[in-house]
């Protein structure tokens, strides 16, 4: 098998030499499948993001184009510069903060809000170019890194289950189950079973097969439809370079920009750690190689996205789906970027993949990522308690940043109360203090 992988990798030519496919135990074919898988699991953003930002008065058609272009450019930078199988797109949660808090509650125009997005991106880029951001991310204790990976998995699970109608909200119990008589939840579970079984059998492209299989099954059942293939993209002009800095001297402007900055900062940290761990890319100390390049790619994405006309662009936890499909290098990201460019012209086709089908893939990824919890030292409560609170609160608060924040604060306080403050590094102290100050601002509408 190793010989076959080496032969396949060597046949990649320039791709092999640039992405080191053989050294990473992958092939061109595997990377292509992984890139497509990642795209399929996050393609929903090209439809959801315009819908949310249109609530802020932004033209939906132009935001659709901005979303596709921002995702394509940012993911291409991540793939070619940082060489990681991590895709980027306008972030969920931050787009809601943009539309409902900054524009809605704070009274900014969407043009002024885009200016705040640019400022938050520039701030992130500055500390990413300097070694500060990498230093902070690498300072996360191993127990919290593993809990973050699992917590992101649980986060994906609740996204998947709610998207398929298996988990629904309840005024009495917060969450409850939906009906199991509908086609969508049944097909989601069927897709999950197919994906799990095919992955166990080491079938190449198992995740894509599962997604496409239940999508096709859903067509005669009326829960999926084939919407055609081609459509010309609308104009980007209404949002391109439409930033308004007229309120930059106001304190409220900086509250908006800094809130975006901190939420994006910690969400990205959690995503990079979780996806890198799943891909086996962490070094022996649990750190992320080429972390600075990844952070520069991520932070530059927000700045680029603001110029195109969308809210903060960030690394996506759905990249874990591509990693589970075998993606190990930036070539997978290049493929995902190409898919986003094609989505400009293939909007009807991209929209034909139903939510329950991608939910099946995310649910499988959640199971795989939860395995990280076995690496936590459960006999040491100063490590186990912070890890547990991190993993549990990410899905229940619907925020990676909140989970990380509570984990850091718990880690520091428990270590201090047990007389083990010497085990706390300076960066961990700093992050715990920042979280204690910023946590009240992490509530997104």
C-alpha cells in the first residue's frame, strides 16, 4: 500500500514537488476528492450568507458573488501559501453579528460595517505577521487542544442534526427531537450509515458517495431536486469597495471592530487546532507547523472579503470533512477554491445538494473528531475539567470561542486553587484574562 501511495504521489509531477504529496501520505486523486468533499459540506454558505447579509440591506445578488469570490481567493491563499487542507468562507455567527448587531442594534450602515470588518482583518493580519498570534495559539495546553478538536466535532454534530430536523428547539427543554417520519432525517441517518460503513471499508471517496447517494434518493421523494446546471453570475459592483470610514473615530466603531477581531481570532484558533489534529499535522509537542502562514492566510481573507462586500471570512470547521476524506495538503484547498469559482456559474447545480445530505457527512466527521478526547488525562482533574467544559460548551453555546474561553478560565483557576500555578505559561495567563474581559461580548444574536 505504501509503495502504491508513493507511486501515485510521484506521478503528480509539479503537484508532487510543491505539495509533497508522498511525504504526506496522499495522492492527487485523494486531494481532489477531499477538496470536493469540503466544498460540498460548506457550499451552503453561498446561499445562507447572502440571505443573512440582505437583512442588513445589502443586495443579495452581489453578496452571492462576493461570498463565492472571497471563499475562492482566501482558500487559494491557504492552499498555495500555507499548504493546508483548510477552506475559508464568510463565517456563520459573525455574519449575524454584522447584520443584526452592528447594522441593526448599533445603527451602522452596511458600508460602515464593512469598514469595521476591514479594520478587524488588518489587526489580525498585523499580529499574524508578527509571531504574536502563533505564539498564543501554540501556547494552548494539550488537553485543551484535544478538547477543542472534540468540541468542534460536537459542534458539527448539533449543526448536522438540527439541519436534518433530527434536533429541534423546544420552549420547555431548549432542544428535543423532531419527527422521524419525514424523509430528510431518515435520509440523513442513511447517509451517515453509508459514509461510516464505506469509510470503515476504506472505500475511496466514501463521503462523496454517501452525499450523492442520498441526494439522488431524495429527488423522487420530493426532498431534493435537480435545479439545472448553468447560470451567469450577477454583478459584484453594488458591494465592491463600498466601505465607509465616516465613523472610524467613534468608540462604537472600535467596539464593533474589536469584537469581530476577537471572535474571529479564537474561532480560527479552535478550527486550525481541531482540523490539524484530525489530519495528523500537529508535531510531537502538539503545535501546528507553518502556523504563521496559516494565520496570515486566514487574517488576509477577512480584509479581502470586506473589499469584495462580505463579513469576516474565516477558516471553516467543515474542512474536517475533506480531511476525513484523505486531504492532507494545500492541493485539497486549491480544489475547493476552484469549486467556489465554478459555483459562480453553477449556482443551480450547487444548490441541488440538500442540507440533509451534507448533514450526514458532518455527523460522521463529528464521530471521528470526538476520538481526540481519549488523549486527555482524565485522572488529572486540572486537565480533565477544563477539557470537559471546553468540549461540552462549544455545541451548547453554539460558539467555538465561548468554549475556548471557559476552558482557559477554568484551566487557570483550577491550577491556581490546587497549588499548581507554576504549570501555567504566560500566554495562557494572558488568554485567560482576555477571555474573562471579552466573554460578555461574545454573545451573538
